């Protein structure tokens, strides 16, 4: 199905003084964590406001469940023993996770960073009006919903692409492109990615292959090695192999990748990357230094697949930097021109370089069932869920 | 005693073809870690080369034992059960520490970053010749020695100051000034220091008071609070108090110190600083974000008083950066002019802003006795040792 085939509800797009169109109502998911650790995620019927100035109202057709959505959706809650009823679950958040989430206590929050659908109403700005009737990908922050209000400037018109093809057109593509932009701006010619076989990792692999940019991929299974080699990745190392540290060191030596990105966060993966980088740097030192090498080593944590603490051992001197990395602050920092170039590249290659694949499609109701929750919260590589609110 | 009073051995300063002056010999400390974990630290008689081009030969009179010297001197070795004989100890390095130190296995290394003494021979460069006969502070890397070869460009002429006054003129003063330079270059108006009452912390406090630069000092004892307040520090928080986290948050709110320096490294001190910074940042946010604040938070680890891993919890979003910070790479990055200005400030204020104090003075032999080792390796705040090789 493409945009032209979709029958749209006919709703006026402009607000006029004193005259309001009939309110658009639909189901939307909300997640609420109470101070006592009770997490309630439930669908509610919502009346959506008319789109203001540069907003559009999008009838949502598909929204992915990304790792970045899971924290607010289920976080560290005990989903095995949660209470599941149609359109709702109630779970217990363990003490530590609940305390860490204090800032959201009592807040009823939407969820779903991104998705795709069709614009059925638009604010009065030219950018908003230009999208009227078009299928777009968007970044509303409440994508687990039948309707969303979205910023027209952040919408990507999908042309003849399906909503499923466009549902993940923002977070992963812009993040993968953002890594290369970040590294280039910092004078790098190579990067390391600690989760090579993820949807994002595969995009990054295709981007780097297209651009001739050196990439070291870490994966956890041998079939993932084959997968990435098939996408043109030359340096894939398997952390399950006994000689992982040596192979990682070899790959860093071969590429000069002293710069990397990690979505795991917790545990020792970043530490391992720094140690391997330091091994290469020390090989190149003329004499021993008690302070380690001066080779700058830099890692970014861009997710928290593992919410346990990050462990950094004193094994690589003082020439290292570790930062958090987040898409939106990055996009705010790069300026319109770079962002426009990145978005154009995504649109031009939506079903090739930036294609996402999904294991399962679920409705809003189905995404709140035990089977679905336990499956998607496992965040297994290559097993992403897609929410289809009208299916 | 000042430089003018010191009787110098008369030794020719220039090398001539085919004619060599009589070799200067003296005791020097060496530290050797074998692959089996045996750490031997011993004095040896050494013949010192004539100073080449821009070198000077310094008869060392005083050298401090800084935390930065201890790693190579004793590291994680079992000093309680070491074998102590005159001018030597032999200790066991635990497995983990030994493995982490693999790069130095079998190497006989000098120790002692800095010290002061009198130039008794000089290479042929103008800079070296100009120092002939003067008392200087220097950074030879083998300061636990009766003689050292030092780079003339790194020597600071001490004029009438004693060797004790000049012994610590480099590492701590340049590091403390370096923190303020680093912060200023990054657009900051305030910094946090996690070990406020250390020798370096006291210098930093005086520098910030003189410059009107905001400083948050963390200390561990109530008498250290009084000490720093007496030096003009307005924001001193005691980590032993029950309300430490609240007071730290208050101090960060009052100063805007989202930028800090930490010599501890291991454990949760950096994490605590980031969490307090994030608390202040979140107070200023209009609405909740699952990703935390976008307020940039930056910490530098410039030492490893605690060699256990650095623990970073996922409690402050993605707007943070943690780096190692080391004096020499920093100095290499700032250029001659800035460095000259910093060194001039140190020289002009050696007995005020940059004064160091010492708990004990030990000879080279005494520094290798059990009593001394167990005392100085404890690195208690304000209990620094000074090595006086000719006393």
C-alpha cells in the first residue's frame, strides 16, 4: 500500500477563529510510574488538539519499538509477574530502578519516539500545509498512538514508500549518520561499533561501506560475523571467541579506530574497547611510560541496553575520553544544512542503506500483552517489533 | 640555606672532542617489577653522563614523593610483608596489579618526577649555560637520585629560594593552574575539586581566590573545611556529613560548577559529582525527559589514588563527558606563551600561593625503610614526604 491508495478521513486543516473542527479522538499509550514503584502502562482515549502553526496531525500507521523507547515503557520493571489486562499492564519497579526514576514519579507520559503515518490536518505554516495528505515519517514522542501531533520541520515525506518502510526513518538512520559525522568532525577516519549486528549497526556498516570509512564491528555470534561480512564489513570481531581481545586489537591496529560508539553502557564493554586501543597505542611507543600512552582514545555511550554501572579500570592511562551521546542534542549542534543533507540521504536510500526489518507486528493492544512485552524487552539483535495502531 | 651559600663541586660544563671530564657518580633509586610479581626498589651507584646540548646536570637537594610517583615506586605491592634491607626493599605485587603492569615487566625504571638542586654542569646551548651554578627546580623523572640530567627548558631558576621551597614547583603548581586554564578554555567560570584539602587542592583554592574563579571543594573531615575556609574557599562540602549530597548540590547550584577534577579515580566519587550536577540541571528543566538533562557535565580524572574501577551509574542522562587528564600532554597542548605565563606566576609566588608543606624529610636510604614506606604510601592529606639525598 502506498500513500496514494490510502483513503483519508476528510478533516479541515485550518483553525479559524471561533470555529473548531470536530475533535479527532483515538487511542494513545501512556506510562506512569508512581512513587511506590507501581508502573502502569495503558491505552486511553484521547482527543487530539488541532495542529497549531507548524504542526501536523498524523494518523499513525506504524511505529517501531526501539531500545530508546523501552526505558520509559518497561524500564527495569518485573514484567514476568506483571498484571496484564486488555490494553493495560501494571508492574512493579524494583527499588533501585524506582529511586533512579524519581524525576518521573506521578507523571503520565507518552511513549514512542518515531513512526510513520498520513497527515490529516496541518497548521497554517507553509511547511505544515505542504505536508497535507502526504505520508510522512515523524518524531512526535507519542508514536504509540492512533494520532500524533508532529513538528512539520521534523517530518520526512515518504512519497510512495509504505508506512512500514518509513517507520524507522529517523532514530536509527540519523544516529548512524551522526556517528560518522561526529567522528569526521573530530578528524577521525575510522570508528568502532560495539553492537555491529543491530539494525543500527547494519545501517552503519552499509554507510561506512558506501563512504569508504573504516569500521570495526563487534558482534556476539558467528552468524552475525557472516551477516556483516555480507554487507561489506571487513573488520568484524566476535566477542564470544577466546581470542576476541587479540582480534579486536588486530582490527584497531589495521584501521586506526581509536574512536567508538557503544549502546550497552553497563559492564566492561567500553573498558574492553579502551584496553584494546591502548594495546595498539603501546606497541607504537618508543619507551615505557607509567602513565600509559598519549594516544587519544574516545568512546561514546549512546544507549543503556545494560543499566548496570559502567566499569572503567585504570588500564589505559589518562589519554581517554568517554561521553554520553544523544541524537537530539547532536542534531541541534550541527545546523540546518548538515541535517538537511543527512535527511536527504535517508530519503533517497530508505529501502536500501536505511532499511529496517521487523520480527513482529503488533497492535497497540497486543504490545501490552505478556508474550509481546517479554519478547521485545529482550532486545535481541535483529528482532525488532513494529506497532501498527490501525491493523 | 640559599643558592649563594652552597659550595659547588667545580666541574667543567662543556664537552670537548676527545676530552671527557671525570664522570659524576652518585646514588640513584631504581624500581623493577619482574614478570613473577617481584618488585625490587633499590639504590644503585650510577655514573651520570655529561649533559648534552640543552641538558643540565643537577645535584639534587630535595624531591617530593607525590601521589603520581607512588604507582611506580610501590604500586599495589604488599609493603607490609616486604623484605627491607639497607637501601633496598623487595615486595610481592598481587596478581591483578602485576598483570595490569605487564608493560613494565623486567624494566629497571627510575622514579621521582620533580625536585630541586643546583646545576653543576651544562650542555652547550645558551639556555643550559645560563643555568650554570644556579639552584633550579626541575622535572627529570629520576629525581630520587643524587644527580639528575634535566632539560634546561623545563628548569625554573629558584634565585634565593631554598631547594625545599622549590622542590614541588612543577607538578602541583602547574596542575592546579592547568585546571583553571583547561576550564577557562572550555568557557567555564567555576570548577569542582574532589580532594580540596590536598597540597594541590590548597594551591587551587588560593589560585581561585586570587582570580575570583568559583570553586567547589569536597573534603572528608571537618578540620579540612576550616582549613579551606581560612584560605578563602566559600564552597567547601564535607563528604563525611549525612547531608553531603544536598550540600554538594547547593554548592553546584550556587557556583554553576558543572566541570570538575578528581585524583581518586576509583569508586563512585566522579559518579556522585555527576549526580549532583544533574540534580541541579533537572531543577532548571521545564519538563521531564527520559534522557536526563542536556546540561553538559564534565569531569576529569587526573590521578588514581584509588586503583579500583571507576563506577558510572546511568543516573545523569547522556550530557556528560569524563576524561583522563595528565599534566604533560596538557602542557604540550597550550603553547610556549601560556606555559611561560604559568611558570612566571609560580616563580613569583613560590612561598605563598604555591607553597608546599612536608610532614617528613628522608634520605634516599630512609625512604626505603618500612616505617617510611607504610607512612607515605597511605597518601594522607597534608602528610607529604620530602626526599633529601644529601642530608
